[in-house]
C-alpha cells in the first residue's frame, strides 16, 4: 500500500490528537473540573474543540506538538481569570435592582478590569502563538475559536430553545 505525504500527515495528526486527548483525560481524572460543566460532557466538548482547531489550522504534527502546550496554558489562565471575575460579580437580574449606586459602579468597573486583564493575557499569548505557528495560522486560530463557540451556542439553542417573549 502506497502512502502519500498527505495521508502520512493525516495519520500523524490523528495519532497526535489521540495522544493529546489521552493526556487531557488523565489530568481531568485527577479531579480537575473543566469549564464546560459535567466531566463527561466537558471531555467530549474538549475533544471536539481540539479536533476542530487542529483541522481548521491544518496543523502539522510538529506544529501541533509545539502549539497545544502553549494553547492549553493560555486556556487555563483565561478560564481562571473568567472564573475569578464571575465568582466576584455573579448577580442575577432581579438582584441588580437592589444594588446601591456604589455597588453597581464597582461592578461596572470590575467588568472593565476583567476585559483589560483578558486583553493583556491575549496579548501575552499572541506573541507566544506567533513563536510556534506562522501568522496565518494564528489568524486562523482566532477565527476557529469564534467558530467553535458559535457552533456550541447553536447546539445549545437547538436543545434549549429560548422561551417565547412575554406579552404585555
């Protein structure tokens, strides 16, 4: 059987993805809770995300080997930042009306601080991504992240359609 260069890259990429998933599963089994909720669903979503990004970026095995540790580090830091701010500013709509002006102002300021910290993190990892991938693939990464998020939101909407608007 004759293997083409493309087939070798595809097989290599799939083996690398399998290895990354195995590594991810092992760390998740050590009690780490992932951002997507229940462990079973988070593993599936994480596997889909890895496959989606790998495919969209057309990562070679060498690129994937250099990229995924950097990306996973970035993702953990991004998740920690969001969780910290969510825990500090978790308020439901009915409770907003009960806030004092000072409390509301502090929450608004915290939103700006969060956005700035997330931007600072993205700027830091932007240069790290460019050190392990060509600029074209970094552009594709940002697009792939948006597309994957959009795909997840669409799936959620299909399973949980929004309630009809209230009539007055």
